[in-house]
């Protein structure tokens, strides 16, 4: 089964025998609720290629869900991790602080949108960052209501499950959920009425909030500038600026969940920059630290400092090894202009996705920005989601040695998140396989 003259190398079926052995061990030791997209167990990885325990080499178009933007084993990151681990692995910043935490916060102040004075607090996961952003917003405003949007995904903790829209697999059976969370309609150009502008979509959402929540009760409007798990939904131009204007007028805080979109993924350091929006608070994680667990809330100094000392923190938040990895990752993003790399990826990939749209009536929409791109699959001539076709095409890619991910409220979106350091030949081969899978699946 060897694939000759290509980046992929398939010497067994996927998963191979060693992966199957590991999977049998997993079934006896790992909780059933923890699933995997493709159970080909990774041995090592770098620059858009995953090498499994059976000697197969796969092309990675998922980046560990937008985490390994700088690659899965960037030498600068692994070197920084080794160096810091040799100094100390943990002291807890709340007990005995250390410089790498401060340095990461300084970088976040410089990089996130807005030219005002900022502060940051560091945590471990995207869900923690979002949850703490809500805590900060409530404390700073003295209000309790939080507005989230249809198709949103914000995490798996109790509060962030309440903020997340999709039931399966994220919420089913886990309630009751945190109160004072209200949902508003998102700008979803593919499914909105024809001609609805971003400003009109925002007004539709805000009319809903004013009528059912009350503007004076809203602590925060929480939005993904481009929705992630919800299907890479890019709101129509004008939607985000109108939310920002409304928040400023009514004393609510605009909180941007940039967990999946941040750190060069969309062709800018942060997705809010594409429309010139400077949120009051920004939640980040995923791509910040080259694969190590780290997240942050960054925002206006007066808002962040409204919380009393001791009100924010956590034992592992801002772990020194993760901070060292983050500083190295940010250095790579600057030196290699990975925002520019994301734009180049879009220039290479979008025409191929548009070609799928033109050839296959099952492709209803092509969307995204930078290296965060997707296609939505439907029954031909309708907007009815086709989750089964999406599953088959993803499985066909996996069998051919290309890792792709699905998404969407209806399970009918194929999303593409290649590492920003992927080479053009590897990227091209990956999408050759995607095209083959579509030709087979849509026949």
C-alpha cells in the first residue's frame, strides 16, 4: 500500500495492526466518552505530517484542532520546553511567581486588538479562558446576563456548555446548566435570508436581546469572530462592529472568543482585526503555545483590574513550561510571518474548494478565512444538511492518509485547519486526496 513519490506513506491499512493493539488497550483503560477521529496512533509529527506507530505517514489538515499552528515539534518550542523544564516545572504563579508568565502577558498586551492599556490572566484551556472572561465581565459590570449565539461553541465546563449551542455530543445528559445565559441568532450568510447585511443581522440579534433580556441586564455579549465547531460560520461584514457599538452604548462588554481563530490562523494575529473591532475582553488558547496547555483572558486594564486580588487564578494556570513554549511560538509566528502564511494557504486552497462547489451540487457553501476554511454539504438544490455524505467523505480522506475534521451544528461541514508551516507540496497533495474523496462520494 506504499504511496510512492508523495508525502504520504501508507504501508498498512488505517488503522494498522499496532494502532489496533493500542486501541484494544485504550478500550480497557480510557473512558468511552473520550473519542478519537482517526485511531491511527501517532508516534511523531512535524510540519503537517503525522507518523503513526505502524510506519504510516499521514497529511494533517487538522492541526490538533488549530493548535499546532507552528508545527507539532517546532525546534524553538521543544528547545524552550527543555530549557525551562531543566530550571523548574512548577511553582504556582499565585504562590511564587516567575518571569515567563509576565512575559506572555506582555506579549498579549502588544498583540491583541486595541491600543489601550491591557492586563491578562493565564489559565489552561479555552473553556477556562471563556469561563473566566464571563466572571470578569460580571464582576466589572455588576450584571449577570450573558448573550451567546446560535451555533456557538465555547467549551465543556458547566458554564461553557450552557454557552454552547449544539446538544450532541457536548451537552446531552450533562445538565442542568449555569443560568443567566441567553441565546441570540447568529449572522449565517448561507442560511440567512438573501440580502441580509451584517448590520441587519446584528440588529435582529440585538432586538431579540433587548426584548427578552433587557440591555441594562447584559454583562457580556460573547461571540466567536468566526465560529469554530459551529461550522466555520463567517458573519456578514458589519455584524461584529454593530455588536461592538451596541455594547459600548449600553454598558455591556464585548467578549471575543478567539480560542480557535487566534494566533495567525485567519491571516491576522486575531480574527477581530479583519473588521477593525477591538473587544473589551479576548479569550485565547489553542495556537498560543505550540501544543502545550495554556490559555488567557486579555482585556482593558480597568476591566481586568476590577476583580479583587485572589479572585482569578488556578494551580496550573500559566505553567512555566507552557509559558516558555508560548514565547517561543509567538517568536516563530513573528519571524516566519505565519499570518502571511495563512493568507498564502487560503490563496492556494480556496480555488480548489470553489472548484468542488462548481463540480458537485452537494457542496452548498465554501467559506472561511486564511487557513481556517470549510465546505458545507447539503442535498442538491436545497439547504438541507447532509451529515452522512460529510461523514463518508471524511472517512474516505482518512483511509487515504489525510486527516480532516468535521464540524457544524448539523454535522455537515468539512473543515480544514492545516499547520501554518505546512509546505505547498504537502498541502497540494492533501487537497488532491480531498478532491478524490469528493469525486468518489458525490458520484
